[in-house]
């Protein structure tokens, strides 16, 4: 199997696993709260990533990590998985899965906005258009097409879902190339994420043993939303001859996720969700196309 074919195969696996994440979140949150889900998910993810490192023979690289790299990993681990998933899981707990998932997919546009104050970049006309279209899509999703009010949708949930995009975009802005192996960095980040989550639990007295029904969805989230799927995605990016080819395929995921949410959790998908999500994904792809067009013209 050629590398590009392998990359496509791994990308299809990633799409399948990430498309099931929203349903897995909703099922797990029937049994436990957002904090408990995060605590055990980060624990199982750390164990899974350690196993992957052993299988890949990269433990020596982990042992040779410099203090500066470990410090950086701890800061990134605070952003993701700790802060990002605390906010995201809470959003899923109080919102319909379709709204939390759809709003969360606007993070690439938030990344574009944050690059202005943090990286000193300037918004092009096409980027500004994409941001406006994405914002309209988010409003359609949050208000279910009514525009004037949120109806029975939790305003706190909408703020949390939007906030998760801010945290995720910030994480990627600071997740610079530093020579550290991606899986080693991921493992270090999840270890620190688990540590932060455990300390938070001890400080608030919210640690507890989940009921039996929660274990399977929690393990599923840790393996197929987090550790294994992140590793598959990183591997696909290393194998592909064009990151754009497989990157664009990822935007199939939210539409696939809506179908799975309906089939698995019984959630009725509102037409406004599909419309708003189409605007968000379309604006992201438009921005990517315009950026590629500009680069080719230079």
C-alpha cells in the first residue's frame, strides 16, 4: 500500500471515530458529570498513549525530553486536554449534541481571528468574509434559525461551546514546532492534563467512582476521540504528500456526526443546524481555497 493510500485510509478511520465523538459524549454524560468524564478520559488516554509510545519504541525520546520542552508540554496540557474538555464537556451536558458539536467546528475561523493580535497578522478580505459567514452560521445554529432569541437553548451552553473554539485555537497557536515528537508531546500533555484534572478534583472534592454504565463510553471517548485517533491523524499527516488533500476530508466529519447523533442518541436534527453547519464548513473551505490561490499567485 502506497503512503498516500495509507494516509487516505487512516483519514477515513479518523473521520469515522471523530464523527462518533458527539454521541459518545452525550451517552457518557448520562451517567457522569463533565469533570468525572474528563478525569477518567485523560487517565485512559495517558495509558493508551504510553502503550503507543512503547509500541513505537519512543520511550527513549520521552526520557531525553528537555526541561524547557516539558514545561511547554505542561502549559499546553493545561489548555488541552484540561481546560478545553472541561468547557466542551460542560457545553455538551447542557446543550443538544448537534449545537455543541456544530459550534465547536468553527475553531479554524477563531484561529484566523486570534492570529491578528497574537501573531500580528492582518485579515485579508476573503478571511473577513469567511469569518462573517461563519458567524452567521453560528447564529443560525444557536437560535435554530430564529435570529432574535435562543428559545429553550441554554445561553451558557452556547457561550461554553463558543469558548471551546477559543481555547482550541489558542492551543494550536502556541503548539509550535519545537522538534519534539508529536506523540511524545501528546502523551506529555495528557499526563499534565490528568494531573491538573486530579488536582482540581481534590480541591473541589468532586472525585468519585463512576457507575458501571459509564465505563464503556468513557473508555471509548478516551481511545477514539482522544489518544488513538489523534495518533492516527498525526500518522496520516506524516504519510500524505499533501496535507490539504486529507485536511479537507475532515470536514465530512460534522455532517456524519449529525447522522450518528440521530441514529444513536435519537436526537432530532433541526434543519437550521444543517444550514448553519454548512455555512461554517463552507466558509472554512472558502478561506483555505483563497489562501491556496494567493500562495500559487505569488
